[in-house]
C-alpha cells in the first residue's frame, strides 16, 4: 500500500533561518503530492500541491519539488518567520481512489 | 469558502458507551473522510465515503462504524468506546479523487474515561 515518511518529528529554527523538511513516499500509482499545514486549534489546510506534470509547487514563500527518481518531496523556505510555526504534513494522493496518506508530521517552532 | 463543521467539538464518554461524532459539509463534495490524530502518528484514515449511502474502510477501521445518510452529512460511530479511542478526530471533504484538495473541520476532542 501507499506510505509516506517524514523523519523529522520536530524542527526548531530562528527567524530568517532556512527551512528544509524531508519527505519520502511509496506508491504504485502516479502520485499527487501535497503539503498541508496545521495551526493550533485548526484542521490541516492545503499549503501546496505538486503533480507529476508540473514537478514543483510554490506558495506563501514555501517551495516543494517532486523527485521521481528518489521518490522524495521535500519542503523548503528560504527565510522562516515566527508565524510559520505549525505542524507540516506531507501527503500522498492519486487519481485511482479517494484515499490520502499522511506522513507523521513535522512540528516547526520558529523563535523570534 | 469551503465549510466543514464538526459536532461536538469536545466530548467525554464512558468506557463501553456509544459515541456519535457528526460532520456536515456545505461544499457539495462527493468524498468525505474521518481521520484521527495522535502524537507520533500524524493523521490516520478511519473511514471514508464516495457519496450518500457509501462507506469504505480506511486504514484503521476496527472499533468504528460510519454512516453517510446524505451528501452533506457523515457520522463516525463508536458502538463500544474504549480508552484507546481517546484522540482528536477530524472530518474532511473533497470534490473527487485523491489528487484534489480536501477541506478539514476544526476537529473533535474525544476523551474516553
């Protein structure tokens, strides 16, 4: 079955630091890959989406690139702000069904 | 703006009791989902639905039932609640297959004592 792995459970940075969150996935279908962000007291919300057609997504200063060779989908941002503190989920989907598979999440804390 | 509303937002239940978590969406989406969120596990899919009358098992369906009586409503039912089902539950809706955005509610915190 499908699987998603986020090895970094927690990341702590200072403002203006570079952010890199690692994600790898496994599926037998053509993947659509998402990053969702969850703020305290809220449900997850879409940050960005990437398909095999476009390979890269950019939103709110965040960027993610899909690499078919390494089955990776890393999230990065050049300069984080305190308001970016949240939990980030790497999510795998495909058009062969409705299921979405979530990674374990990465809690980002940005110190002012 | 997509809207998914969960009720109740907080619930304390006794072991062995029946619990029903409700979800309503005003997006006219075909697909609806129930996830639970636990530290270290992220979100895990319990049940999902392709439309009224349809329910499908997700990755962790044991101990849970689901009901989709209409396009708008999707319920999660714990017939015999256990302390291991203490968690935060999220409902979500999506327009079609898993290559499109889904919209989440704010969650229900369930404590089984």
